[in-house]
C-alpha cells in the first residue's frame, strides 16, 4: 500500500479457539494465535463515524495464523498474496448510524498442515460462490475491534496449489476473537 495522506495501517492480534479442520474425513481441532493488518483511509473512517458514509473499505495487507492441535500438529494459515481477495469492509446496519455495523474480512489463504499433508501447500478453492472466505462480525459496536468475535460465513474447502481441484481439507469453522490494535 502506498502511504498517502489519510491512509493508515491497523494491526490487531487474534486468537482462534477450537478451530475444526477436516482432513480425509477425520475432524481435528486446533487453537490459533495470529494477527491481521488492515489498511484503511482515516478520512473515510471519520466520515463514517459522523454518519456521512455507510461503508468503510478495508484492505487486508497481512494475515498470519499459527495453530496447533492434538494429532493435527502445527497448522499455518497466511494471506495468499498471489490472488485478489476482493473487498473487505465495515458497513453500517442502519444508514447514517455507524454502529452497530457488519464487518467482513475477505481473504484468500494458503494453509500448511505438515503432519497430515507433508510438502503440500493448500489454498482455498474459488468456486463461483461464495468466492474468497469471509470472516464476519455481524454486531460491530466500535472500530477498531475491541475483543470482537468473527465467524466464517461458509466452510473453506482447500485444494493443493500444485494440483487444483480435489478438496484435500476443509476448515469447517474458524471463530476468532480480534483484540484491540497494537502500537
């Protein structure tokens, strides 16, 4: 992102508890920690907070989640920088009133699960619908996030980057609690 006047980067940590991942028909559970860095226009955010605009566009600059679970072992999820994830945004539920709002974080991802799928990098597949995975908070009461919970809108089907098509794993849920930003 170019660092133009009004542009800001906001980095928030998060935790994901009891994330369910299905590999070869077997469900595994892992806990995650990570961070997300969002780019936004401070001027648009100020207009939003005043009720002058109803949407704040957000760009996910970085997304890193590292997890571990019994049997599944280590699992990492990072932003797929080779594919556009589409728009992330915060949208007012009622026009002219900034909160409550719905915040969507849309992100294509790369996933590795070395203990179960050694030497394989997975990516979310992109069927026509629903498109890139979306983590959603349907009841945002403040921005930036203050220990807000985000849930997957749809399960994430994962395919081998080098052999696209067959689904090798599915992330069936990925609840994360996003913490206030770090300095």
